[in-house]
């Protein structure tokens, strides 16, 4: 993942990331030097630096009549992220107690735009059991980059497994060699069923149907009956597919 994208996930806007990266190269610097290095106008740079300072990414140093700014060490970002995670884990039980679900009633949600698609799969990493995916690998990887990256870090086990049906291509073969394991199965969709230009995911009682070719959107359906129907479709295609 590119550095600006990583900083974005840590909560930094584009200009904040640009100024922080500029400061890493400059070390200690004046507002004028930061403005020139980052390409951000001085008044805007000052506002952005104030925000970075408030969030612990930048510190201010006064030397005589000069005000200088210096970046926090990148390792501090890891510490901050770990602290935020720990704080979140402590309040999760309280948040779960407030989370309202209407049992037995189907729910339908839509995620529109390429930037939003990955959010549809966030709950898949909380589910237990088996996750099923169907799609053309190249299109799915382009539409869900964060989801594929997260999958690399997930510890699979008998309680959390993945099976995928993907198109047969060189890209797919390389992918299979990289991820295949006892709890991660992959088969190739028969060529007569291609092109397969939607991505389908099933986990728990949730089914995700995504358009990943031109119009980027995901429909999320929370329904036991719908999820079971798509699991059945997956099993039929799994039996007809190649290892």
C-alpha cells in the first residue's frame, strides 16, 4: 500500500499527509520551508500544522523569534494506532450492548462508489465459520484492495475458513500459489461461465453482490434465506469447477 493511503487510514487528510511527509524529509523547519516543500500555500499549511499538532503528529518548537515545527518519529504512529485499538477494544462490549438488531427481519444496504466498497466486507473479518467468494480475480482485487490486504493478515483456522471461485488466468494461478492452504481453498470457474463481472461474497447471514466493472456499488443483504440460497449456488459451482 502507498504511504499516503496508509496515512489516510490513520486519519490524515491529503494535505495533512503531504505536510507530514514533507516534515519527515526536512526535519525541523519553519512554516515557509514547509509550505515550499509540500507545495501547500502558507496560510493553509499553518492550519494543517495546527491540526497535526493537536493530533500528535507534529510538535512546535520556539527558538528565539523563530517558530519551528518537527515531525513525530514514524514509530510513534504505530504506538498511537495500538493505543487507539486498545481503547476501542475496551469499549466494544458497551457498544455491542447498544447495537440494535431486529432479529429475523432482512436488511438491505447499498455502498456506492469505489472508495466505499471495501467497507461492505468489514464485517466478514468478525464472522465465524466459512467465507465464500466468487468473482473475476483481477476485477475484484481492483475493487477491494483493502479487503485483499486484510485477508493476508488474518489467521485462518477450522473456525474461520475461506473458499474462493475465481477465473482461470495467470494472475489467478499466482494468487493461488500465494494463498492456498488447509483453510483457504480456491478453484477455477469453468470458462463457459465467464465473463463473471460481479463479485459475490457470503459470510454468516450476509450476502454481498458487487458490480466491479464500470458502476462500482455493493448491495448487502442480511437474510438467512438469501445467504443459504447463494451458498447452495456456490456449492454447485464448486463441484463443477477445476482445482
